[in-house]
C-alpha cells in the first residue's frame, strides 16, 4: 500500500498530523509543463513528486491515486495531468488518467480533446469500459474522461460501482491518477478518496485559506481517505530561467 512518511512543515495549513508527507513545489506554474517543457526545471519538480509517490508504493502493486484540493482554482487538475504524464515515463508503467470531476470536468479541455463517453457512461452501464478509454498521444498514458453530464454525480459515484471499476482498472494499469472535484463544495472527492489507495492534497500558496485546508483534510480523513500528503503550488523562489545554478543542460560534447 501507499505509506506516508513523517515530515515537518512550518505551514499551519498542512499541520494536520505529524505523519503526513509534505511535498513542496518550488516552481511549477499552472500549465502542463510535462508536455510543453519536459526537459525544464519545472518538469523535474513534477518528477520529484512522482519519485516520492513511487517510493511510497512499498509493495509495487497497481495503485489508484486521487488528486484533489479544498476549493476551486488551486491547481489540482493541472497537477493530476502533469503527474500522470510523469508516471507514464517510467518503463513498463501503464498509466490511466481519470477525470472524476463530473460537475466541472476539465481534463479533456486541458489536453485539447473533444469530450467523449467517459466515466459517468461506464458507471451507468451505457458504454463499455474498453470503448470509453482512449489515448492522449503520449506513450503508456490513456484517458478516461468525465463522460456525459449527470443530474446527481454523488449517486453515480457509489462505493460499489467505484470498487468494481478500480478493480478492473488495476488489472491493466500500474497507476490510475484520478482528478476529483474539490472537497468542500461537494461530497464527491471524499467518496472517491475513500475507495482509492491514496490521496494527494493540492494547496495553492496565498490562495488556499488555512481554515479551508484544515477542514478539507479533516473531512477526507474522517471518511477514511489515505491522505499521503500535500502538494504546495506557486511558491515564489529563484527563477530557473535566469539562475545558472538551477540549470543543468547538456554540454554538447
């Protein structure tokens, strides 16, 4: 299983227990850096996140990983997509990216793909799983989009349906990265997180309110989610584009 590691942090928004892994992103901006600049410093920060999560997978078994946040516009979807791309770089690691935000889906839009049948259609039984999964133009990475809009997403995302779906997906994919709605506006994230192997919580510096972060983390843990830690985005620091100490380019020899 995913196992969290002890880590110390000075950010009160993330101090919800001493056993939580805190991963701080020093440079990643809200773009798909794994696609636009895969050799850049920002992409390396995503790979550092990937490597920590892979290390936490102590039994090396297929895993479902939820990426969520307390509220909107905190970077969860971009983080999920970048992380899925980074995981797909690993040899013999088939990866599936799932858009489980049935209220405000965004993964297909970020990837410049037209909406097609997806998660909701599979859970409702109107589309076979094999037909709903599609390539995104990246080796070893596939996508299960959100699918058709539904009146009550909470009913569609039932525990029994998710358990069955996750079991089937683990037969084919080593990592299933799941983008969910934010925790506080709906119950969807908590339901999905409770069925997944691990949950990564995204915070946006100077945007996420500390009280909201604490409440969201408490809600996830109360529902039984295995919160692996937090990913803090948009921390201001040295600019890798202008700081030679942060560049490590090929010599050309």
